[in-house]
């Protein structure tokens, strides 16, 4: 049995000697590897590897092989190796489970490998990675495109699963586990201390990890965000088992008014009446730790999911006639700064963390950190903050699905680390989030404040609707086949005709503006632009960009693979967005206020609208004398069966060919003169290798 004490801290990316850094990396790898072997060595029979004590997770045999296959899969993806070690095992142990829903059980049959096969495979992988470290070219500091970064990624990934696997083992029947002096349980227990609230002074908090930080980080940690945090009060201790027992004895699990809608659904499914690791026998409560069942230690932190923690806070609010809630991520950072060594790495703080003390929690009043206890360590702390990226977020190309699937408003951040949090998990900048019904070595503390608004980041999920994403890429993506962006090219064409025909530039209507690029491009020359589209789903992204927020979307890359994109106006040098006013509108029934324009740009109305004829008959009423009407269309129609649009797609009348432009001209000539016809090419990206390229006509008309 390998000793788990003396966990190494995550290495610095900097150093004076390449050879010394290679040695440090190899020692860190072996330290992680042996700790993982030690944990799985607690299982005393092979059959236990295939049980599913948590039915929403894979059996432990998956996790035993998963961290090794991760190395191989990422090294292959980065082209640092050119062949697999065990293709079957690397496929079956590749993808874990997010617990997308507690009632979404996966009944897929897995042909799991034997324990001996996985053990042999792990030995092969460790030899491979050690050899890569010995022979790699290394430049300091280690950068994100370095092989050393990929190796660190694999190590930190295994340290995450050291913790999550221990949670699953905690659910195994005890007869499948052997006790070990190297995995000791805290021997101290007693009555829980009386909790109290301490004052914390608010200020503006800057979140995010600098790109030149000296330690490894996951993609969601980088970037920056500023949040104003008002003064608040926080509980001195984590909520103890004894304090939480008051909620249970008050009938908290039988009182739906304390639970969120999601919490009520979870209660109905799980039929829970107490925390997951509590047991009750002969009116006596017990707690299951990793390797033993003990009488409930009242002074240890309770371990619950977010839904339970939130229900407790709602109950406490009703008892104390005030707002009691969980802290947000920015509030946790303020707490973290309340003690002297706040700038030190979390693993250097005196705390029950990094496997330095116990293989269990310990009393909530042992590790004082300033005016509070256990700001770091003991158990993770649930927050009110859903995880989201900071400004400047970039996906790492070799692990593009580490963070982005969690930016959905359904994953809440946990902060502070637990007794088994090591490596990257045990530093201040760590950001991990789980679904709200997820069980981890996690508890909570509570806060109160005069402000009813919770200081936190707003969740900015990725757009997944294929049509909307296609529009976003067309407007803001880099063209692949064509030489330039279509919307930018269109704007330059319109700008040319404005100058050539001496059009006034006070007010413009961009009808069919979609996600807004053309309006933003022309905002530098117009005093005001009304950007109107029939689809609210499209214009909401223009509004978001206008507010200096990032818009995120995904594009199909190949099959089930997707590319994640993010766009902001300041990255495109578009600084006049405030001149644009977005609104939803129907071209056939525009609001009366939408009039008096020097220029109206009509984008693809013919292709998409149910009755473009009505608009073209009346549009002259909305343009000032001498104003321009610019129409972009390919004269196609998504609604070929509609009489109103069929004429614009080319028809035969009395045996003669009548083109879409002929039909358009017939409508406009009573009030407009045709000034120019032009051509543009639009590229719509379907996936990495398939693009729809279409020729658009731009016609320019002036009111008579």
C-alpha cells in the first residue's frame, strides 16, 4: 500500500533549469499516480469494481482506467504520439458521466475490461509518459501549447478523479473496502459549536487567473471579471451536522416550501429524508466515511448537495425572519482574503486539505483562518454562483469540453477544496462546478446581506440552435472559402453607394438585421440605426454584443464534434454600437415610429417573409426624399407554395419568363428609380468542410 501523505503541490510553470523541471514533472506524475493506485488499492475484491453504488455514475472500473486513457487520447489528439496502446480500452474508458439528470439512467451495456487488464494498461501508460518527459524538448516557462502542459493536464485530471472516485467508494458497502493506516479517519468528534455571523467588508472584487500565472489552470479560470460586492455577514463555521440536524428535526425534508422547484423534483425522485452519507438505526444517526461507519460526529461539517443546502438556508430564513443564503463566488474570494496569508497558495494554508491531515472531514472549529474557520479545506462549499467564463475565455483545443458544457446555468461552483483536494484543486484560483443534485465531499456556510441582489456573474450560455449559430458565424466568423466576411463586404458596398449618390446619413433602417454585423459596421457613419428583425432569437445576440458582452456559440465541426466560438465587438474594432437600436418587427406591419429614413437596407426579406409584396408597396412612405433603398436577395424562397412569394422566385406569365427582379421592379417603379445593381457572394458554414455559397443581388433605388 502506497503512503498518500506528502502530496506535492502543483508545479510552477517557471524554473531556472529545464532538467530540474523535467525531474519535478516526473515526480509530480508519480506522486499523483501512486496516490490513485493507493485509493483503488482499498478495494479488496475485483467484483466491487463493477458495482454501481451510485446508479448515475459508471462503475469504478471505468474510473480506474479513465485517467490513463485520458493521457493517451490527449497525446494522440496533440500528435505527440502516433499510435494507441489499447484501442478497445481507450474507447470504453474515455467518456465519463455528467449526471445530466438524476432520472436519465443510461442502460447501455458496457463490456468492461478486467481489473488486471486495466492495471497492466496503467503500467504501460505511466512508462510512456515518463519516457516522453525524459525526451521532450522543453522551454520555460511552460506554455499551453507545450507537451509539458498536456502532461500537467493529465496529472491534474487524475487528481480530480482521485477525489470523485473517493466519493463513489464512500457509497460502496464497507465489506468491499479494507481499512488502511494510510487513509486515516479523524478521531475527534463531539458537540457542534454554536455558529455565529461575522462581518465582512465589501468592495470591488477582481476575478480570474492571469495568463502569466505561474501555475497550471483549466480554461475557465483564465480571463477577468469585476464584481461589486456590498458588505455582508458570513457564518464563522461551516454548517455542522448538529446545526443541520435542526433542519431535519423541523421536518425540512417533508416541507416543500423550503425547496426550489428543482429541489422538489429531486426529493420526489430520491425520496430523501437526510443527507446521503447519513444512516439511521434504532433512532441513532450514523455517518459513512470513506472506510468506516461512525456515530454521527455532530461537530463535523454536514455534506449535502446544493439543493439541500439551499433548502436549509430557506428554512433558516423563515426561522430568523431574514434573507439567509449561500455565498457567491466573489463573496468567497472576499472571505479568502480575510486572513493574513491570503495570497499564499491554498495548499500552504493550515487546513484539512491536500491529504495533509485526514482521509475524512474533521470538526468545523479546528482550523481557524482569521475570523473564520475552514474558508479553505475540510469540505467544498456550495455557492449561489452558476459557473460561467470570464471575459477573455478561450477553450483549450485539446480539451474543448472541459468547461463549455457547464456554462448552462445548471452547474453551481464549489469553492475551498476538501480534505482530498490536491494539485490544482487546492489553489485559490480553482473553479469547479457540479450539477446541483451532485454529491461531492461538499458542505456549505451561509451569509446574510442587506442587499437582495446576489453579487455574481451572469451566466452566458453557448447558443446551440444550428440556424442561429450559422448566422453568427456568417456575421462574425472568419471566411474560409471567400476572401472577406459577407456582412462586412455588404456594409462596404452600402457605404460606397451612400457616398456616390450623396445620401444623407442621419437615420437608417436595417430590416432583416439578423445578429447585427451590418448595422454595427455602418454605425460609424449614421447618427442612428434601427435594426429590426422578425426573430427575437437573432436580435438578442446583437443586443448582447452591444452591451459589451461576449456571445458564445457552437458550430458542427465533424459528425458529433463541435467547435466553440466567442465574439465581442471590441475584438472586431466596432466601437460605435450605441448608435444602433435593436427591435423585433414584422416587415408587413412595422410600427409607425419606424419612418423618416435616409436609407433602408432590406436583407433577405424575399427569401424569408410571408408577404414581402405588402412591404415593397408601402416602403416609399418610410424614406425621406432623396433617400436610398438597398435590397439584398437571391430571389429564393423558403415558402415556395405561398402565392405572395412565388412571383419573386421566377415565374412564367402568359408563356413569358418573368424573373424575381422583374417582379420586384414592377412593385417599386411607381415610387423609385433604379440606380445600380451589384453582386455579392455569401458563405454559410455547415461544418468544417461543407459550406453553402450563394450569389446575392444588391439593387440600389432612390425615391422619386
